[in-house]
């Protein structure tokens, strides 16, 4: 496919090429319970054009059209229907019954979308959540499974035109709408394909939400570029029963599948030995892991648990990307072991990297691989705006064709992030907000600038502290560490989810151990430690904890402490 990539102007051209060269090859299947549906490349193109014709009756090129579909074939068809109609896709997340409509309403408000594509089933569900005053109720809702067939008239598109608006995860602030063009997408899926060494002989199992860039670009567009089939399954089914993920890989003999770090942890915690009886992971060649920090204990634990079932250490594939760079920024080498580095934590506090022997005191970092080609990446001292050498920690800056046009209707934050210039006059860089370093050509992430805590003149990264705290107990899940300014000191707050129950004395002992551990290893004791029940902390769809929301919930007193039992197991009210 790389031989024709420069002839393609839009993502629509990519689908047209597949539907003409291999029209009857299976592009996507979708497992919904016991039912499995499928689409060939030709069927995908035909169905998308049919819906596009209806969209063109009520929109004009450049209009934003929201998609509210479950992650399945209808989502993919509607996505390409928007592109065929030259409208801009705005993927939305279907809220759970217990959730508000704030996120989809925010996306619609920012983008100005007037049309929402959905299905009758989803519309009936959403109607139960809508109030007459809700902005969403005033939009033009189109149920794609009830449209009449009308002729489609092809239109020429511009490769630099916006293709879709990808909303950021919003881990440290309110989510922003990233404007991605057709050219951004084509450049990045070529980089994904090259970095992963993908080919038509591959086969993927994807359960990541399609409204998220990891699912949509990594799980739909990159396989379309490389020309291999994708087997989709509902995210809810995998989260409900993680063993299904491994069973699907076994059944389909998949070579490619992946998820954020938390999903591999789910397989460690919730897949029982009896669930593994029929699992064979020997076909799995790329277990891509991105979207959040990759933990060394997860890598080691997953390899150790699933090696007896054919999983190879070289299959684990850490990578790094972000919405502002479309998707991928760096990744490993297919068939090679992940690169792990043990560092002196005291030197890390001074933004320097010194390799040491592995020990309980050392900090372990998992490399995100080497940067993709056709991209400039520099590590920058944000005080002097100078490029730093290897083994020095600074902010990661990027420049490539994959970099987005900016944030929709948000000039302030666009100016803060895009088109930055080094002190030597070299410009056009995008600030990632992530800190890290380069070493022997490999990229390592250290943390987020906005999640940097400065305590008594020393630098601490929230993700480092969170990983340390979670090593205290096997039942510890996600956590959030942040600071609050007071008149005389910076106060550190620790929020930690826990699966299971504790007696009152056990809880107090655990909190005391956390305080003493932080004091002994990092030189400070937190102002407050709160243990909460599992799934209590706000998270993104890729499993990252939303520190900003967690801080607001803590300040508002909206977090409930973990329920405790007495020594006889009776719940204490």
C-alpha cells in the first residue's frame, strides 16, 4: 500500500482503493453476544455512500456531524458516510444510565454540530435520558438503519480539509476538540503500518471504543491501510469478562491486539486459571500498549502469567501517542523485547537520568520505543527553550505532518500548544505537555507537566508516586496524587481505589504504611490519604485517571471513603 499512499488525497480514497482492489475480502466483523456480522470492503463502501447521500440532503461540505453509535459496524459505516459527504465527523460517547449528558453536550456545543447520526436502538435509549431543554434534543437526529436508498453523487475533497474532531481525554483539564485533517490521518496510519510492520497477512482483535483515537485510528484506519481483517467486540463485554479478549485472540488466531495498561492489569487480576484452559496466545505478535503509562510490573506479570499459554515476551509492544499528533509518536520493534531501564530516583528528581542496578529503591521505566520516521522530536528545557541532550529530562516537542491544525474554537489553548519555536529560531513544534528523555534513540516518558508536584524544591511526578503506592497491596487499583497550595505549604493528597474490603484497623494500618512509605522513600508525608471503592475515581476511556476531576471531587467532598467491616465481617455504617 505504501507505493500508492502519495496518490491518496483523502481517507475516502483509501476505502475506494480497497473496495476496488480486494472488494470481497472481509474488512470487519463484529461479535455481539452470540451474533456475528461482517462487512467486505465493497459492502462498506456501498453502505457508506448510501448514507452519505442522505447526509448531503441536509448538510453542506464542512458541516460537523456527530456520531452516536455503539462500537461496531454501524459506527464505521457512519464514519465513512460523513467523509463521503465531505462533512466533519464528531464521534460521541454513549453515556451510561448513571452518567449525565455533559460530555456529548460539551462536544456538540464546541463543534456546532446540528446533525447526529445514530441507530433506532441508541436513539430510543438516549431519549430516556434527554430533557426537553437539553441542547441535544434540539438537533436533527438521523437513524441510519431507517434511511431510504437514494443515489450518491461523488464530490472531490481536499486533503487538508478537516476529517474529524477528536476530543482529548481531559486528564488535567476540560477536553478539547482536536482538528484532524485527511492528510494527518493518512500520514499517521502509514506510520502505524510501518512501525508495526503490518501486512495483509495480519489479523486483529479490537475492542477499544471507536470514538477514541486508539480504537478508530489504530483499530480501523490502520488495518484498512494495511489491508487485513479486524474482528471487533464490544468494550463492555471485555470489561465485564476480560478472558473474552484472550479467547477471541485464540479463536481468530489474531496477530495484532492491544489496549492501555489497565486492560492488561484486568487480565492479571480477573482471568482465573480455569479460564485459561482453552487459551492459545502463540499467534499474538503485537500486544500494543499505549494510551497511559506502561508499568514494568504489568509487563513482567503478564509475561509470567501467560507464557505457559504461548505468549512471548517479545509480543509486548509499548508505544506512545496523543490526539494532537493524530495517534502514534513512537513504538518498539516487532518481534523484539520491550526495553526497560532502572534509574536512580534521586537523579530523576533533578531531571537527570542515571542507570543503576535493579533494586527496591530504583525506579523502573519502560521505553515507548523509537520515534516514527518523518517526524522531528526534541526534548526541551522549557525555561530556556533549548534542546536538551540525551539523558536529560524535559518537555517532549513534536513536528510532523501528523500534527493537528489546533483545537476547535479555542485559540487560547491552541496558541499554548501549537507552533512553538526554540531559542535558535527553529519553529513549528507542538508541545505535548509530557516530560521525558531520549536514550540510545529510545523515548522514555516520565510524567505530565501539569501532574508535576514540587515539594520542598524537589520534583515528583504523580504517576511515579501512584505506581509506588499501588505496590503496597494487590487490591489497589487506580489512584490519583495531586497537590493543593495552602498559605504555608504545598499539601499532597492521595486518593487510592481498592478492590475488596478492609476492617477499620486494616484501613488505618494501610494509610499509616502509605504515609511512612512516602516519607521514607520520597521525603514527605501526604496531608490526606483517602481509600475509596473501585471505580470511584473519574477516568478517561483509555483508563487514565482524570486528575482534574478527582481534585474537584475531593474539594467538593463528593468522594466516599472505602466502607470498612468489623473483625466479624459486618459492615460498619
